[in-house]
C-alpha cells in the first residue's frame, strides 16, 4: 500500500512538474490521543500507519527526479496563513481562530498552506 501511494504521489508531481515538499515528521502520533474526539478504532488505525516509511519511500523515488525537499516544520501550524499572526498560546487544539484577522484554521491544513508559501 505504501509503495502504491508513494509512487502515485511522485508520478503526479512529475506530471505536474512540481516539487514535493515534506516536513520532518516528529511526534506525529501524539496528535492522536485519547480525548481528542477521535474514536478508538480510528486512533488504532492511525497508530499502525507508518508515516516515516511513507516519507522515506517518497523521498527515495522523488530523489531520482530531483524533486523533493524538506522544510523546517517549526510553528507552521501556529502561523495564520492569511495574515501571518503567530499564535503562541496554541497547545493541542485541532482548530483555532486567529485573534488578529478572525480566520478559522485547521492546524494541518494551515501548516500545509504555510509550507506551500
């Protein structure tokens, strides 16, 4: 399954003529803890998923094409992708409201928008 997913990602990037930008995955499993409104079955499935292995396979396949790079992941989910405000008070909230511009953000989607920019 990981091979097929990584192959599809690299092929799509190659066809679109874009780079693959990855962040260093550290402590990703801690975001799926008990009490965060995810069911037990979903949390168990996420903990069995090999995030780092997928990243290694994407990196290996994309290096042949010279189209992979890593970015520093620090604070990417805490910076508002619309106005640039750094929300230092965030801890583990999945969604947050920017006190500066009022935009609502999902942390993962917001981080990906910041990495893209």
